[in-house]
């Protein structure tokens, strides 16, 4: 897989290509986004480089091929993990041979039914993109290809990169299948949509505020050093607790 952006990379540098934006966070971590996609479905895609394998957390909308943008060396395994089955996190999952995702929704990855992924919301979304990815493209034609999981993930499972081990946490609320990855030794947290530093969405048909409140209460005790969410900027542990506390206060009694 090649890096079509080319050239050296420096922490904090953001480069926008034909479709993807790419920001180098540190020597191990790069964030990709789709800046021309409506902000409602503009998710963060995280590429983390391990010693023996690389990790790709979520895969965006799948409107343009993602795999050519990931610079994992040829022959090195790349484990693509879907934190949940919503459209903005699974669109390009089919492009990667090693596909892991939540056990709770595993069967749906075999079909990517638009009622489960909410792809139908995008086909009817005004201003779905601010730039056409290719001539003649229309949101009405948007489909997510099936991507059967090669591994299912549940609470307590480990995703092992050789030098880094990420424990799977099942953190429902935004969706019933939401999972996150936590490096207990380092405090690095890939949160998906369990928590992120932006407006939290808890009113989708499969959302549960009671589950989300339990997730937030659990996160208050998680020793996070640095969190990378499915949307918004990264956050430290103090900021995560602020977000969780604010949600608990806002939803108390609802």
C-alpha cells in the first residue's frame, strides 16, 4: 500500500489530498478524515503503527478507496477494526483482508444492510459532499459493500500488535455494538463513538441513553492518558472526564 501524499511527515502536519485529509499525530499515529463529506458523517480514521502489525481503527465512508492511503509496509499485517457498524466507520472495511469488529453486530457485516448502517440517511442528506469524488457521482447511489468479519471482538479481548496490546471494551450507548480499544500499559485509548470531544449523539434508533450513561460512568474510572475519538479532536483523561460528567448531568432524569 502506498502513500499518495508522499514526502516526509512531521507531527501536527495536516495535508489534504484529492479526497482524504491526513494529520500526523506522532511517530506511531496518523489520523485521516474525509474533509469534503458532510460533517455529520465525517469521522476520524486512525492508523497506528505497531512492531509486528499495524492497526486501523475505523474506515470512513468508503466513497473513495482508503487502502492506497495507508502506508503499512508490504507484507506487514494491518488489522482493520470497526468500532461499530454505522456508515461513517465501515465504508471501506471491505478493502482490508483482516477485518475485526464487534460480536454484537457481527452478522450484519455480511450484508451491510442500510437500515443497520444508516446508509439511507446519507443518500437523502442535503449537501452530502462539498466536492464530487468523481464525475457523475451522486449520494443516491451510495452503497456499502459487505465486509464479513474475520475476527469478532468482545469485552476483554486483546488486539496484539507485538509491542502494544489493546484491550477491547464494550461501551454501548451511541450504538448497542460500540467498542473501544485501550492500551492498559500506556493509557492510549481509541474510543470510537463511545466518547469524543464534540456533540455526542444518543438519539439514533439504536441508541440507548441509559446504556450511554452507564458507559460514561465507567469511563470516569478509566485511566486514560490520551484518547482518540471517532469525531472531534483528541483529548486527555481530564477532558474525557469533563465530557462524561457533562453528559451525565445533561441526561440526569431523562
